[in-house]
C-alpha cells in the first residue's frame, strides 16, 4: 500500500501535536519483526498519531525502518529525529450498532444548595439513574414516561 502524502502545513501540525507524546512502541535489537509491526498497526488504529523509539544506533537502518513502516502500514511519515519516529494515519471510523431500546445510564451530577447569604453553598454529589431526572430544586424524581402521539398509534 502506498504511504499517505501530506502537505507541509499538515505535517507541521501533526509534528506539533506529537511533541508532547511519549513513545508507544519500542523497537529493540531484533529490529522490525512482524509482532512489532502488528503492535504499531494496532497503535495507529487506536491513537492515529504515535511515536516509535528505535534502540539501534545505525541511522540508515532507522531510516529504512521508517520508510518501511510508512509504506506497509499506509501511514504518513511525520518526523524522524534521533531515535524517534513519528507516524500518523487517520483513525478508522468505528461501527457501533445502534440499540433503539437502550436507555441512558447513570451519571454523577454536582448540585449546589444555597444557604444564608454570605455563606458558601453546599456542594452535593448525586447519582442520577437512567429512569430519573433532576429538578431545578436539586431533587431527584422519576422520569415521566415519554408520551406517544395518538394519531401515530391510529395509523399502525
């Protein structure tokens, strides 16, 4: 597969985003094995932008690994500086099956209870379940069932 071609502006932006990243995969003395390549592929699928550290001292070998990874994994080579290689590939879209019957899960909500003037408000942490709602007064009540249209039910 051919590697992704980026404009210099896109490459500069990815290089800036990769600056604070730590290396995700390390290539040891055995070099670029199929297992290491598989891990780099998985990291690109998960993160998109990754750093790879190569522990070899031979710059030509590191450059060859860099180009081989970019070509075989269909990734864009962003930067090769020292023993660090930066690669980017767009994260593939995840197909999630939509479940129509699924309700919302529990969520934690902070509620402020105000007392007398001049005092700090009391902060309460409440857990609101999927079948509950939070009123404007800070109380938890059961959610009302969703009303369905009478006209829509007649048509079925």
